[in-house]
C-alpha cells in the first residue's frame, strides 16, 4: 500500500512540477514532462504506471485523452473556418493525413527492422499532432490569425482521425503473418457512432448548464460527468469512437447559442493541464530508454524524413488551389509535433501486441516516442525561426486594451495611438462606446465573454496590457480577476476603488498595484479632466528615474504621470508601461511619458 501511495503521489508532484518548470523556462510543457517521465520510470525506477493502476491503466489513459480532446474542442468555433481556412483544414485532416500515413510507414519499413504490418500501424499512429503540443507552441510563436486557426483546428481534429486510422489498421492487419483483411465501413461506422454519442452528450448537458439551481462548480462537475459518459458509451459501441464523441461534444457546445460555456472554463484552465501532466509522466515512464537508444541513427533519419519531406509534401498537396498565401503554407509545413494521443495510442497497441506475441511489438513504443521527442525538439526550434523570417508572427504583445471609455480614457487612448501604440477600447456604457467610435477609436467586444468573433476578440494575440478604468468598482474587480486569469496578473492594471470601498482596493492589490497611484480613482480622474486637465506628453531633457518622478509628482500635484511608451532596443517594437502605486517603471532616454496635466 505504501509503495502505491508514494508512486501515485510522485506522479502528481512530477506532473505539476514539470509544467511549472516549463512555464518558468517558456517552453512547451511536453519537453520537461517527457524528460522527467523517462527519468522517473526507466532510469530511476521510481514510477511504474502499470503496477500502480493494474488492468485499468489503458482504460484510464483513454478516458483522460478524451477529456483533453474535449477541452481542446471547446475552442473550435465555426467563425474561424472562414475563407480558405475551412478547405485547408479539411484537406489537411484527409489528404495530409493519408500522405503522413504512407510516408511514415515507408520510412519506418525501409529504415527500421520491423515487420510490414508494424510499419503500417506506426505510420497511422504518427498521423496525429495534437493541441497539447501545438497550442503551447502557437502561444509562444504568436502567428497571425489565419495560420493559428488552421494549425489549431488541424491539431485537434486530426487526433481522432489518426486514432481511428490506427484502430482500422490494428483490426485489419495480421500481425502474426503480415496479411491484410480490410473490413469495409469500419471507418465510417466509428465516425457515426462517435458523432452520435457526442451530439447526444451535448444535448443532455445543456439543460444542466442552464439550471439555476446548480452552482458553477457543480456545472463543471456535470460537464465532466457528461463527457466521460459520452466517451464511454461511444467506446463501448465502437472501439475508439470515444475520441470522436469527445471532440464532437466539445465542438457542439462551442458553436451553440443556448448556453454560455464560459461556466465550464475550468476545463481549459485546470483539469486539462493536470490530466496532460499525469498522462505524459505515466506514459513516458513506460518507455525503455535502452530500446530507444538501440534504434540508432535510422530512427533519427525517420524523424528527419517526417520533418523535411513528409510534412511539406502533405501541406503542399493539401493547400494547392485553396488561396492560402505561400508564406502561410510554408509556415504550416514547419509545424507538426506529435503529442499525447500518439503516445497513448502507441502504448495501448504496443501492450496488446506484446501480449499476443506479435513480432516487432516491442518496437512500437520506442519508435513512436522517438518521433514525439524528435518532432517536438525540431519544431520548437524551427517553427519560430520560420515564422519570424516570413513575417508571420506578432512578436511580443504590445497592444493596449482600455476597459472603460470615459472622456479622459478616450483622450488617453488617442494619445497612446499618436505615440504609435495599438489601442483598443471597450465600455459597458453604450454612449461611451459610441463616442469612442465617433472619435475613430477601435472598439472591441466584451472581454467578459472571453472569446467573441475572430475579428472582434478583445484578447487576441496583440494585447499585452489591459487598463481597467470604469467607475464601477465591482465591475472593475470582476474584470481584473477574469482578465488576469486569461493574460496573467502582470499584464492587468486596475484603477483603485472610490473612497468608502477599501475591501475592493485590497482585493485588487492582490493582483497588481493600483493603476496611476492610490488616489487616482475613476471619479478623481474624471473631475481633473472636467476641470481642464488633459493627457499630455511630458518632455524632459534628462528623463528622471522613478524616485525623481515621485518627487516631481509630489511637488506639482496637478501633474499625474500615467504611462511610459518605450521603443525596444532589440527589435524596435513599442512597449507601454503604466505608472502604478509603489511600482514606477524605470526610465530610459527616448521614452515618451504621458501625464494628466
């Protein structure tokens, strides 16, 4: 009992710890998870997942993968499939998947000593890419919208497609003799069963999400229940239809208008990340490092062939005649890392084939994990370089979202725009929003909705700073907490509450210091503006340091420093830094300082 307890606890500690390390190093989480899992398993013998979970190991892995795919599918909105994106994604998960299957199978068959049936099976397994590796890379690279949509949809949709192909190959091949016995309709039947169970699960869940007698945390639990039930029902009816059901259910919920799915956002923020970590630690702990090393240089050639031949060929055939610009096609060709679904599928099939005594069964997991590690490593270096060279990346987010459009806030937005910053506004007051539009300011969608239409998303890749400035203290508190959860607390600043609401000030300060200082409430700023103060550029021959700025502000109470606009010495991009209580930005020559004076 003690060994099992320590083993399970260690899996949780390693899973979360590896992801924290990835966040600190700004790298995809799969990299430290893979390394830590192998070290904890084969190298140090600290974790043995099959001993910990017993016969339930493969089923637990399958359910967890289904939940992760559901979480990814919640972000698939049909608005993103506009123009060439729709046809490109459809071709990538059909033509591109077939090219990958054939190309990978040929590479494995020619270069590695495995039976033909095993090579065909591995080719099907490595079709998948996956949101667990693609999305973190996209967050790091920050490509333009259409490319991001193509890769996000492909990464999520191709997972069940590849898993189904692998199941079809597993059922159709004779791994003891090498024969093939295809059963017509297997693929279509799996799709029908999965789509039906996923749609049924979404329809049954909607009334629960609408129910007022359920708290939000209970609706999250109800969602988990429904996803697992739909997955299990589909998988019982047809093997691996559960993956299709999970994605179908997520897409159905993401694209309906009856209920708000923001209530189940916890899937995206907590549960999915924890499951991903647990899965990768347990799966990589089953890898025998000696088997991977024994594959030698031919395995590296397989990875190289997938990166420089198979992926570009699949993208070339899939995007021909779609209208996708060549630069975007080139970038799509340089990003196809393999992830958790490939690892889990390989582990399940490898174990079953080993139990059957099939020749070459012991090579399935080492080969697939070599492809995972190799593609993640190569694409993590290659894709950012290609994106920058082609001019397809936003770079560091420098845009500013001003929440609230009072006259003084509109003046601040105009001044920021004149200084060269990308500024957007949103206001809960329809009159203020209309005034902002009339003044030529960009007004975006409601940030409380999380993600609206593609062209109206207030929190897209360009936003690096949010200034919450409405006079409603309760709304400011809600907005600050929500947006800090989306972008990180370091990017969200809120005005201090008005006098008489010290409890809200205290809660806001747990996120960031009060914007523009403790006394700069929305009411105070509005009064200054009505009294004739205006947003102006403060020019000084020798820009003072932060301490000197405090003395100047104290000596002249009519001058309230607001923001510093600075040009990056590295790439020339603009960055905006707010003045805040106890946290004044350091000053550099060439800074543009905006103040209310």
